[in-house]
C-alpha cells in the first residue's frame, strides 16, 4: 500500500513539473472509502395467542450495513453510516397479520470491519413499511459477522490524458471481500425469531482520483 501511494505521489510530482519545468497547475484529489456487510435471514417462533392456544411468527429478509467516507479537495470529509433492513415475508398466525415486502433503515447502527475483514456488527431498531399496503412493523436486530476463509482482493492504477488544456487523471482502486458467518438476534413485531443466516459477506472498497489541470 505504501509503495502504491508513493508511486502515485511521484507521478503527481512528475506531471506537475512537466519534465523539470515548473508550471502552474491545479491538483484535485477525491477519495472514497466504503465498507459493507450483508446477509439474508429467515426464521420462526412459537407464540401464545391472546385468548388461548398457540401460533407461529415467521419472517425472512435481507440486512445490509454500509459506511462510506468521502473527501475531496476544498471540502470537509463526509461520513455516512447506516443499515438497510428488508423484510421479504412476515406472518403471525395469531393475529393474521402479514407483510409481503417492507423495508426501513437504521442510522449509525453499523460497526464496519477492519482492514482484515475480521468482524462487523449490525444493531438497532427500525420500523419497516410495506409500500403497497401501508402496513408497518417494528424490527430490532443485533447481528455479528465473523470473517472466515481467505480474503479476495484486487487493485488497479490507471492514468488518462486529455489535451486543450492538458488534464491528467490518475485513478487508484482497491477492493477486498471475505465470506463470513453471521449470528445474533432478530425481533419482528416484538417477537424474537430463531433466525438462520446465509449468503453472508464482508467487503471493503476504496477509490482515489487525482486530477491535474494545467493553468493558463
């Protein structure tokens, strides 16, 4: 990583000096970093119905946590952190309540993974709404991810050049992903379901763009 950054810096200095001849130039740098964790879930719970007897609550859906950090020349750093909660199916046989598709969000509930993608966490409470029927229900989650297996990574550097006036753009991208095991608790409508998780991943992406424009 240090080598890559050094090469980019050397490229910038060489371009800005135009082969040793100093000239006025504007250098703009944009940095984007994003970390994600996502999984699908399904589960059920047996509950006591009001008035006697028992029933079943079932639910399935998708959970995704994301944190993005952006910074550009002349602007402050921006950090966005949140969780997307999607309930694809829900039913309560005691009340007869059902949801076909509903979603919601939790602000600042995502603990992102470190560089080795060892672990992450989704935690918080939201209300998901079915936009077809308008029905809504509360969902609480506390799900922990533990990275397993090898990390798959990729890096690239590109440089483009235009003329009139001369503009050179250097782009560095890097990405990594790792399979993970998820565990934890999910409550839908106040009922904790016995959840199982699948299709679980942790990921980390970064993009740095340096644009050098010759001033007239």
